[in-house]
C-alpha cells in the first residue's frame, strides 16, 4: 500500500545516531531497498534461535546476482550481541553508500565494480537480550542457546566439537553460495585490526607465538589498510596501559588463541580473506558516542572495501570456451590446505600484493598450467589484473570437490597420518614442504 511505502521511504531518509532494535533495523533496511530498488537487494540468509531474520543488504550495480569479474565483499557485525558499535556504523555505511551513488565518483565506481553485502547483526537475539548496556562483558554476548558464535565454526587445527548454531549454519551456507573474496567482522572491547590465524600449531609457527598463514603479507596489508585509515587505531595505544598493538594491528594467535573462529573458517573453507575489527574499547557505549564512532571509521570502511580489487582474477575455460568449475588456481608458494578452486562460472580471485607471481591452474587429471604474471596495484582502478586460462585439451566439466571439515592442519602435524595414502594428504604434504622452505 502507498502509506506503507511512504513510511518505509521516510524511515530510509532519516537515520539517527541511536541504537536500532530489531523492528527499527528491519524497517530501515526495507526503507532503503524501497528507495533504491535498482541499487540494493534485501534478503534474509536464515533465522536466529528465537526466529529473528538475519538480514543482509546487498549493494551494487547488479545487486541480485553475481556477475562475472565483479568480486563479492561482505561486512558482518554484532556476532557478539553486546558488541554494538559495528551494528550501527554498518547502517550508516549503507546510508552513505546509497546517498553518494551517482554523486561521488569514487563511491559510484566502487558500487559499479563491487558487490557489497552488509549484515548489521549476526546475533539479533543477543542484542535484544542485553538490557543493561555495559562497557564490559554481558550475557548478551552469546546467542539464545548460550553459545559464543565466534567459537562455533569448524576449526582447521583441532576438533572443537561445536554444536553448530542456526546463526553459524546460516553464515556457512551463505559463504558456500557466494564467491566472497574479502570480508571483515566487526567487534568491540578493544581497538585493533586482527588477522588470521586465530588458532595454530607448530606448522604455522605457533611455538613462536605467531600463527602464520600462507598469505601473511596480504593479511598484514589488509589490517594496516583499516588501522591507518581509522582516526586513531593506527596509534596502537590499545584500551589500557597493559596492551599495545604496534600500528594498530595484531596476528590473532599472538593476541590470544581462539578455536572455531569465523575469520579462520572464511579463509580456509570459504576462500575469503577476513579480518576481525575491534572498534571500541567499550562494548556497548552510550548512543551519544555513535556519531563519533561513525566519523572515526568512515574512511577506513571504504578503503578496506577497495582492497577486494587487489591481485589477480580471471576465468578457466575448456577448448570450447566453456567455464571449468572446481579447477585449482593458486599462486606458487601459497598452497592452501583447502585448495582454492574456481566457482561455477570458472572464475578465480586471488588477493596478492603488487609483484611478480607464478600462477598455477590445475584441472584434476590434466597437466597444470604455470603462468608468470606481473601484478600492479589496481585497487584505484577498481579491478584486479585479469588473467584467463584456457585448457585446450579439456572438454569436460570438472566434478565438484569439497574440502573435508576435519581439522586439516592437525594432519600436517601428526606423522602417523602419513600412512593414509589419500590425495588429500598429498596436497597437505605439499603444503608442509612449502611451509618449511
């Protein structure tokens, strides 16, 4: 009805600096979608334990579906229900993006060349359960079942025996159904950009107090991109005298060990580079501080999205030009324990810093193609370097290949596992050799 549409449009027009509870948040997102139907797509990826929708607003020139060559980016906030700043600044980010489109040339190019997914709350039940806002810990951190969602994902290093929650399962399905390239999850209680790995073992260097991923240089760059564009995070002063973070960044494991975390899951099983952004010393600050938090984070939020255009992307096709899904495409020296594979359209996206790399494309059962590429910094052009691979002798669709959910790095550590002659283990042995080189 007309009255309802006018109400939604008025909701979209006026976004105050205050906390938006479930009904208001929903009304705001619906209002934005009604006001900008061709630029946005609103959908729920699932429901919380108490049945609240897990809303995602997608923004871009092609908001409803993936387009070849356009990378997918996401922000997720409020997975700890009592950490609330991210929830509100993502609403203001939405507001800024839709109102700047076609007015600001940078935002226009960003939205024309990127598909941006924004989930303001992953734990709406926890947010609603936090009746007394507090700077420190409250029970609202957890979901309705009392589970910490950031300890609830499959872990690459150990069996955490998590009973997967509805909110976690919804995010896992979402990751599986999109080709996410870059992501960040927004937290509170500290001021730092933390990067993978959160867990570790001797293979990743945990004995030295740092758990290094094969793409450590890229992760450091991503974390620094956010902290250096933030009003004060880069100073590294932390929230009290005991804790300092040089340049405002930290390796997750170096800070404290964490199993079942979302960022490691994204990187290992989702082929998506994710960092964790701690945005406020106070978990649930007074609403009158929200405008300052938005101002402090605004530039960093935009600059970070641009990094989805780092590196190289392309398509792997057969002799007839048909896409080959599930082909492995990785940079030499950066084998992932779960090999990074092409999507249904035969596309790959590899985040790499500028430099010279050998890219290895492999269709199982055929000879690998190794090609050297010189990667410039293309983030300002809003497009990674394009490099396609064509397998002239292949005319088949590669079979679906899934990566087991068992702790992959555990197998690297245990010599006894070497007696199991599986293809999976051969991949792992290669990783081990490359890790120790």
